[in-house]
């Protein structure tokens, strides 16, 4: 009798569940935490078929079978309803598995049937997981998917399941290898909707590609512990998107370029000597610069530019036609690759200069000044030792310091310091062309916080960071060499421009180590600024001395070419940035690149004396930066003081005579 009764109940329930809409109602109610009103249930279950189905009839049928109940708040599923719908879902899972009906939208923008063996192969090939573990993970993924109601999955959602199971099984390194690259949709949307007029379509695409390159470096090319140093802000890497692809900078004496052009274009030298067709020289010169631009991420420094290139021109033709063409193209080159800072540095050397060469140089600089406007100007280096005393009417440097180019001028004295590039790295031998592999910076304020005013702890932490920096340089050298060795143009440049071979070019490259937050770290550690007490100054010198000693020991051990250089202003000095877009309500706070803080009350002579102590230690790249205006001191008197001070390199910002 009981068996007959149960059979009748089963038959009744099966009849009740014989229509898809009733199963859909139960599924919807099972997946909600609160009762659903009739109108909401109608909208979510029937969607576009509101008038074709009598929802009330189906709800009443389910209520009579005690699968749902209603209240003032709406409709809910009963315990019996939950139990039955769970069984129905299990049956559906079995059928789906049998029929292989679950579809996957792949990352290749195609649809295909779900296949667990592909997950297994993916884990073995890309995750480098052992086959038996891969099979086990694939089965777990399949089992979990079978318990869901998802009929149409995407590759990213599939990877989420896989990554979750990998983490549950302690396979974090495998998950790390499988992390997909790409910019989060929120960041893409913010970039897309930006009102910044610099974010044109090309920059938009370039930025997204750069993000992928950066993520690839941090997730796949360098170890996690080194990537974490960058992500935590403990060290700074320049041009992260190109970090594994290019060296930072190139130094080339312009004579090498001219010799190369004359050798490659046999008629060019003859035409130059005949004083005709200078436009051809300009075209070939710029063509070579564009070839070189593929192989650096920061700047190209052309040594002795005026004596080797500008000397090929003659007045007055240069003023009327040659220089207007050349300067407009130089500015275009400089702004084509980077619209925020110079990607080209030009050296003007005046040892043994002729008055005619000075006139040609002035004509070039006047043409550059006339056309630069709001464009980013090249960096201009001047060997200044022969330019004193100054005269306001007949001196190139004096005129430069009062025109549009003034903030892009660096004065250097080769007696005390060789020329430097835009990242303040000194070129040890201006006659020898040089690759600058990179510049990596240590965050000193973070060390000062962790050291808690303990000198030994500070220096110990700094030493550890330097060890990591050396390790990063090893990776950089291998990655860049691997990438460039296969390029024919690069191999041609090595042999023709650098007179080197690809096995040693990066081993011999300059590898600059630097720091940022120098003043802030000393203030935090000592409680007072380094320019105000002897104790703070003494500790600041200890920091630099340790860095130099560690670098020298590394060079002596490995025969490498590490150098210590001063920080330079760049985006890494900012505490925060958001995908290249500054928010209107966001205040950007930056660390100063100056060794002596701008707010210092020291007199000029005392600033110079303190700076020279730093310069003696940081002997591979320093820059004395100072602002001056007419209320403080006359420009000529100021320059006389600087020149007599034996400071290696000087930058004068916003000078007003």
C-alpha cells in the first residue's frame, strides 16, 4: 500500500515537472536569497515571452505540489523543492556530459565543445605541470563545471576555475605561469574615456600594448621576488615596457656616424666638399637616427655634434634653407617617440673652436629656438670651460640661458667630468661609443622606514637591495641580448658603429645604479635634513660610500661595468600615477632629483662645497641644479662662481639675468 502511495506521489511530481517553465521557476527561486515578486519572477523567467505563458497557472501547480510557497514578500522555494531541483540538475549534468553540449568561447574568438583533455594539455604545455597532476586537475575542473548551470563558458572563466583549483592544491607557481596578460577593463575604459588630448588612438593602442609587455616581464621573465621589489616600490625600473627588449641609451661620437654615412653613400662626401646637396646629408643623417631609435628606450647622445656634423654646413645657405629643414626634422624626431622628455642629446664642444664654427652653431641654435615652440627640445650639452668671461652680446651660452632652450641646457667641464646623458650617466671615454644597458634605482625612504633609525640596519638593508639590483642587471643583459642578437640591423650597428661583437657588447655596457628619495630618507632616519647638521651629512655620505664600495667590489670580482650615478627627474619619482592619466582631484607628490634640497638655506658657496663631497663619491654622473633670478645675483657673477668651483655638470633652470 505504501509503495503504491509513493508511486502515485512520484507520478504526480513528475507530471508537475514535465514542463520546462516550471523547472526554470525552481532554478530561479533556488538561486535567490530573498523571495521574488510575481512581476520580477515573470520578467526573469519568461524574459521576452511575457504574454505567451500563463505564469500564475504554473506557480499554482507548483504550490499544490508543495514545491514553492508564497508570502506577502513574494514566492520562495520549499525544502522539498530544493531537494528535487538538485536531483534534476544532477540529471542535466549527466546528460550534458554525455552529449558534450557545453560550449567554450576561446581566446581565439571561436566556439568549440568543452574537452577536458585540452585542459590537461594546457597545464602540461604552458604550466609545465607533470602529466598525472595535470590529468587530476583537469578532472576536478570538469567535475566542478558539471555542477553549474552554465551552458556557455568563456576561456577567462575556465581559467578562473583552473587557477582556483591550482591554488587549493598549493600549485601557486604553476598558476603564476598561466596568468593571462592584459589591461583590466576598468583601466581600459578609463583610458578610452579620458579627456586628455595626448591620448590619441595611436597612444591608446600603444598604451595597451605596453601594459601587456610590462605584465609579461613581471609575470614571466624575471623571478617573482625581483618582480615584487618593483611592485612594492622598493626599486624603480625605467621604461618597463621596453625593459626586456632594449638597452636604455646609446652614446655615439658623431664622427663615427659621419664616417659610416660617407662609406655607405660614396657620393655623399664628394657632394659635401663641393658645398652642394646638403639636404641629402640631412636625409641620410636622420634616416640613420631612426634606425638607431629602435635600439634604445631613453635617449641617444651624439658626442661632438657641432664639430663633426654642423661644421659640414656653411653660411649663409645654412641659415636660409639647410638649418630650417634640419631643425624642424630634429624636433619631429625628438617628439615622434616621446612627447614628454628628450630622446636626443647633442653635445657642443668648443676646445680649439673657430669663430666661424661659433657662428654656424649660433645659427643652428637660433633656428632650433625659433621652431621649438611647445615641442619637447633636445637636450643640449656645452663644454663650458672656454666660455669665460661671458659677454651678453657675443656668447652662445649666455644667449641660450635667456631663450626657449634654457631648461634643456647642461653645462659641463671635461676637466672635472665627462659629458652626461639625460639620465645623468657619465660617458667615461667620449672617443669610444658606448651602450648604456640600464639604470636601476633604490628607494631610500622605504629603507629608512624599515631601519627604524638604526644605522647598521639601514646599511644592511641597502646592501641587500644592491644585491637584488645586480641580479636584475643579469636578467636584463640576457634578455636584451637574446632579443637583439637575431636582428640583422642590430648586428650591423654593432660592427659598424660600436666596433664590437654581440658576445661582449652588453657585458661591456654601462650599468648604472642609482637611488631616489635621498633627502627624505636622511630626514626620516636622522630627524633633520642633511644640509643642516654634520650628523645628517655624515650619514648621507655613508649611504653613498656603501653604494660605491659595493659596486667597486662587484666590478673587481666579475669584471663588469657597474657605475654609481645621481637620480634624474622622471615618473618614477612620483608617488602615484594611474595609467598615464592624472585625475583632476589628484595631487601628485614627487621626490626631488637634487642631491641638495631646493628649500635649503645654504649660501651658494656652501651648497657647492657640500655638493662636491657628493660628487667625489658619485663620480659616474652628477648634476648641480640651481634656480637663479635677478633678485639674487647677476647671471655672469653666478656663472663665474660655478666655473671656478670645479663642479662637473650644471643645469640652470629659469635663469633671468
